[in-house]
C-alpha cells in the first residue's frame, strides 16, 4: 500500500469539511513521501455538486484518500501546483490498480477527469492554500509540519 499511516478524519458540523486526526504519508513511485499532517482541514475532492453523478462525490472512492495529500501539497511552499496535481493522478491510479476489465477502464477515465479538472481549474485553490499555509492558519497542517522540521 502506498499510504503509510491511517487516514482518520473527523467530520465538521459545517457539512463540508473534515479535519485529519493523524498524520499519514503517500509514497509515490519515485519514493518521495507526500505528507498529510494531523490538523489538516479538507473538503475532500473539490468537485462541483452537479458533477458528482458523472465523476464522484468529495469523499467517495480511492480518490478521497488522495485528496488529503493533494490538499496538503497545495499548502506546502516547496511544492509547485503541477507536481501536486501529478501526484494526485498517480496516487488515484495506483490505489485503483487492482481493478480489472471495464471497472479499471472506467476508473482510469474518472481519475483523468479529476486530474484534468484540478490541472485546469485549481489555480485559485492553490494560490489560496499557499496563503493559508504561509500564515499558519488553523487547518493548514502548519503545526505538525513545523514540529516535523524542527
């Protein structure tokens, strides 16, 4: 499994967000560890509601796991947007690689649609997340990151 640790999240009363309760890492094919730190605030996959029936809902499928690492990557000053988006696609495909036949074919299409959406339309989220992280705002994962680099 390319994920080290457990994805444990607490749903918030706003009906949208969750807060990660434990730190976890996605290990990409190149061996790079992508963190999702305890305290990270996430809305899952930021997919508009009308697209849920054709792609996926924010916390459905294997993509939901990768959303945490992608959200954290967007908030890391040392990560550029293209690298974060590529990691998302790689992780989604890797987590679903056990699927076969039509299930695998459909899953690959879904993964690429998610990737294309964040690649084409995620710039404003990336810029906002970079500001959130730089300010050390609650939910940015800043606290655990700062402790891990101290």
